[in-house]
C-alpha cells in the first residue's frame, strides 16, 4: 500500500549559469586576432507541474533535495556553453507552495507563493542563473580586446513547503467509525479500507459521484476527535483537505455504543473543531444520520431530527449497508454543488499587462544606513555576482557600469564621501568596498581600459606590399 504524504519540505536549487570565456583568436601570422571567447550557458530551472497521475508527495518525502543542472562554460572560437536542463517535478492537483523565509532573529515564516490547480499547471520554483558573457560579446569600438569575461550567475535556491489540499466538491467529516468510508464506497466507485475499529481511514479517500447531469467529487476525511485543531489525533493533519470543498457533510453515527456520545454532541464537537481551524464558516452544511438500518439507531434519528432542522440544517437518514436514502442524498449534494459552481466567479482569459517603468525610475536605490551606504537593485546586484574580483580589468568594468547607471551620482547625493563603506546586495551575499570616486581601472600597463597596445601595434604593422613599396623608394 502506498504511503500517503501531504506535506513535505523541499530543498530546491536551480542550476548556475556557465562562466564566459576570455580567449584571443590565434593563427599563423596573426597571433592576436581579437577576442573570441564564447558565452556561458543558462542554468536549468526547477519547475513544478501538476500531474493527474500523482496523488501523494511521498517521492519528495524520501528525496527532498532536488537540483537542476548547471550551464556549461563558454569556450574559445566563439563557442557558447550548453544550457542546463530544467528539472520538472510532478506534483498532485491542489498543491500549495510556500517559501520558507528565515528572519533576522532566527525564526522562520512561510509565505504562500503558488496554488497549483488544474492538470498541466506549471510554476517555476527556482530560476536558473544567467550565463556569463564571453570577452567576444564584451568587445566594443572602445573596448577592442577585453581581457576578462563575466561569471555565470548563481541559480536561485531555497526551502519550500509543499502542502496537498484535496480538490473535492463535498467533504465527509465526522468521528472515527461514523461510517464515512462506507458511505463513499456506496456513493461512488471508491473502495477505501473499511473496518470496525477507530482510525481505520488514515488517508483521505476521493470518489466521483454522478447524479443526473451533475458529476462531482466527494472526499472522505479521516476521523476528527475533540482537540483535533490543536493537533490531537489525525484531524489537524487532514483538516486542510476540507478547505476547497463546496459543502460539508456531517456523518453522525446513530448506532454508537459509547455512553457519552450522541448525534447532537458529536455535531457540536466537530463544529467546534472546524471553527477552531478557521476559514470554513461560509460552507453550507448537510447532516447525514447514518446506520438507520439498526432499529435503535432509527429511533434515535427520528428523535434528534427536529432539533437539527431547527438549526437550519438539511437532514438525511441513510444506511450505507441497506442503501437507504442514498439517492435523495446524492441528488441533494449535486444541487448544492451546482449552485456553488454557478455562483463561482467566471474565470477571465489571461491578459498580458504591460507596466512600463516610470521615467524617473533609476532601477536602483541608495540608502544611508548605520555607518555605511547600501545599494539595492536588480542590475547592480547581478553585475556584482557576475564580476571576477581577481581581475582588475573586470573590477574596472564593474565600476564603469555602476557609474553609467548613476550609482556614483546617487552616492554623492546621499552624502557619501571618498573612503565611505558601500554595500551592494543583501547581508548574506553582499559585496563591501571602500568607495573611491576616482577608482583606477587596472591593467594600466596595457593602456586605457578595454584596449591592448599589442593589438594596436599589430594593426599599425606595415603590410608586405607596403614593405615592397618602401624598398623600391629606397632604391
């Protein structure tokens, strides 16, 4: 029997981008033919896809660490590296994805980022890093021979909680051994395990019911007991499976032999647990008085029925064993489900909304914090991650890019002075340096940044025709 798992913690890591290549084309009679380093490949994404054939998260319980492949580095001869392969993870319909964030005080919080409903629904859980540009792509009229390349960007990674919430129209709730499994077995083609001891049902069972022209799904939720909303028994573990339903059906055991239980008290206990869990007050309720094939149970059902109807509840007396009252119950649930579907908001077609940036949006921010200045923004943080700080020319290229973006001017505007400590990025992977507005570029021996005197000398070297002409002039 397959173990049912409906909550796991997944450690996902996308692939890193491949590094760009710094290479110079060389051939006979032309040892410095210009930069020809290729770009690095993109890192693979980690993607979740709803698969109707998957019903549990057991696979990720046993193997919680998942990583996509890295992009390949670029090579000389203008050869770009291959992209990393995306890692596609199938998940059940109704999976909720939550990102786990760690606060500064060490505590964690969960933030819902996706609710995957519908076969084929995709969600990029972790995005792969960009590949670094090779020095051929970095060449320009002003920078003819870059002696560096950009590094591949690291892929995104993090911890995520996957929770499965059963997608059903009707949820059967009640005490253990109230007859929920028997009821779903006669209403649908589902064949759950049925026995005469409590907590026989350890996993939610899902069945499909056809009543006239309406087809709906019905879920048998494991038994609830007092204290379920606080983690007692199995209730808290599976209460999430009733969140998506359109109607709640209280299955009350009219033939229980326990002296301190009766249908009214059972109903009050289950309602108290649902209220403590929260978010279910707006769902219509239906009461099923089960096991009326037992003579004493039928008498008890007739006794409590008026009180239940006074509370505004629709009551059905049924027997899963004798198949009494099942047709009326099935069609009544179909009517409630049809009304809920009709009242549901109509899904509009997806529209692409273009939101252009404001004309005064610089793409970054500079803030003065306690003793230092922090630079935040997508571009500067990505540029920092892709810079090889062991290469002076690459560091100078980063300084030029930041200056063109306007970071230097903004630092002046917020009061930064030469020698001030500047931090780019978050605290975890930030780059800290002492700011010098007139920072040198490095590679001074080779001329201005991005140039190579050897290439210029190669360009000024006379050709063979010019040499022959000069010899004739001397003669």
